[in-house]
């Protein structure tokens, strides 16, 4: 019984870990995408300024 309880707790913790990692990866990807788009935007405006 104690073994089953321990296994259940470990399973629950690993599930929470995977959910947390998914959440962190999602936000990290979002922030990286945002920074990349900002950098591209700045680069684009820089080129526009050079062109004019």
C-alpha cells in the first residue's frame, strides 16, 4: 500500500514537472519570438531610414 502511494506521488510530481516545463518552454518561446520580431522590426526601420 505504501509502495503504491509512493508511486502515485512520484507519478503526480513527474506530471506536474512536465506541465511546468511545457509552460516554461511556451513562455520562453513566446519571449524569444517577441524579441526576434522586435529586432527584425528595428532592423527594418533602420533599413528604411538608410534607404530614404
